[in-house]
């Protein structure tokens, strides 16, 4: 969930397959009109324009991003997923469209919110509450969060799903795929169909609030002996299929730690990286959405508050063992074992050419270098992500044969990337040696 900003507005969610299709169709038609007009102008000037130059103008980029943000639901969520998982494989302009969606969710106007609450709690639902804040404290692609207090004294965070989101997943994903294919900007051989199919499955899971409640309770058990983390409790008497009711936990945005002491920033980053490794290699159960808004910090206790367990993934024992083997190969500089494990996991194809394999292993070496070096990694100065992105552009320019990895792997990569970005944002210094030693034999 993203904290509310002045740019976010109360805009009604379009409901119904045909209504939502019309919204996307409208923006597609407008973009096509702009392309035709600009293309004709360029031809009159004696130039043969490229379709990418016509399509990805600043006006068209803004139009697509704004319409997806207004629609919310699967269309917006899929854009967010694509912006993070495929940023290094998409052209900068297309990545820009998707990247804008990570912070542009609007919220339901009060009249639409009341309809959702009445449908779930009945017309007299306000009798339960001493206070219910109509303006949300956070909004995202699938729902928004309100603060409330019951008459029996419970201080609550109430997550309300946008109407029609669950029923529009399939059509939204098909329509988004249509826009992406029409752009003509996807890399050759990119398996968009499988990525969208996997995204559809994930979105169905995220719109199942009973599943999220179970995941939240499961993680409370996982972390019951780790007092550094605090999770909200679920209030089942008020939760429904469209509403998830939890404790409201007071804390500050994790990014605000930028201005605090180095020791606090280092400790928080170390704990979150350690948790990610434990989720992958021990618990085999991972919260895969590392949005900064899903972490908060309680200054009074020094605890890290963990929120939003809609995007959880439980890994098989075999897949967890594969991840661990790849991690260990990275630490040991064993590129042969690493490549074999990449093939087994599905990251690359077994029939990859020698030159493509060399490119992939060079990218792997860059990512693995901090693990091999050990010691303290200064995330504020190491520039690892810049090096990886630069090498990723080389892969794209040389048309290295890549394909969309399995969903579990994409989600794992997203969590690792999110941890890195947060540690970088906090300019943290993390001693990797004890973290590596926990999972690698001496």
C-alpha cells in the first residue's frame, strides 16, 4: 500500500468488463490517433518515422499511465509487476509508463466506498464504530486502507477491496497484453503470454483476503520468537471476502530513517535482508511485495512493522534447495554449478549459445561479487544496481536469448531487489559475513 499523496484523488472505479474495456479502448484509440497524426506529419517532411518514436511520446506515456491508474485493479497491478520484474528488459520509455504506476493509485470517492461497506456489513455498519475515517490512509491497485475505532475500543486498519476488481482480472490482463503488443517494443522472443498468465494467477491470490489473513497469521507464528518484528492481528469478526480488518500499528515510514543515525539504518537493513534469506532457505514462505510502504518503523521500541501479506508465496522444498544451491555457487565462484542450477530453475535455456552464456555469467558475476567479497557492503556507494542495469542493456543490445523466468523466481527476484533498493535508500552498511556463513559451509 502506498501512503496518500496530494496528487491522488477520489475517482470512482469503473466496474464491469465492458466499461473497463471501453476505458482501455479509449486510450488505445487516442494513442493511435496521435500516432497517425504525427506519422503523417513526419512523412510530409520527407522522413520515415519509427513506430516506437510515434507511440512513446510524453503525451502518450502520460495518457496510458493515467488511465491505468484510474482503473486500478488488475490493469494497474500488472503494470506495477511488469515495471519491477522486467525493467531491465523493456525500453526506457515503456518502463517509464509502468514505473509511474507504482505511486499513482487514486482512491474511491465516499459514495462508492459506502456501497462497498454496506454490501459487506449491512446498512447499519456505522453503529459498530466510534470513529471511521472516510479519507484513506493508503491506497494501492487492489484496495485502500482506512483507520477506524470500534465502540469497544479497538484501533483498526481496514483494508477495503475496490469493487469489481476480482471479476475484472482476466479481461484487464488481456487488454493490457493488447496494449503492450501494439507498442511493438517488447524484446524479441519475450514470453508475454506466460508472464500475463502467471500474473493473473497471482492477482487472484492477492484479491483473496481470506488467504491474506491466513498468511498474516502464519507469519506471526514464523516470527513469534523474533521480537524485532511486529505484525498486526486479524479481526475475523469484521473481516469479509472484500474487507480485511487488522490492528492499526503506529509507526513511521521506513524511508524516514534516512535522516536517523547510521547504526539504526544498518540494523534495520540487516534484519530485513536476514529475513529475506530466512524466508527463502528456511521458512520456504515469502512475502514477495517489498514496497517500502509495507515496512514501517516504531521509534519507541525499535521494532520493524511488517504489513500487507497479500503477495505471499510458499516454495517447495526442492525449489528452496535450488535457490540455496545457486546462492552457494555464487559465494564459491562456481560458475559451472551456477549455470547448471539456472537451467534447472528455468532462468535460462539449456540450449543457450556460448556467447549468450558468457553474457549471462558476466551478469551473474557482477551480482555475486559482494557475496564473494564478504565483509561490510556499503549500499550507499557500491553502485551494484547501476552495474547490473548497464550489463542488462548490453544483453538487450546484443539480443541475448532471454525468456520470462518462472513466476516463483520472478517473485523471489522482486523481493531481493526491493531489499537492495531499501538498503540503498537508507545508505546502509551491512556486514554480509555472518549472513553468508549461516547458509554456506566453511
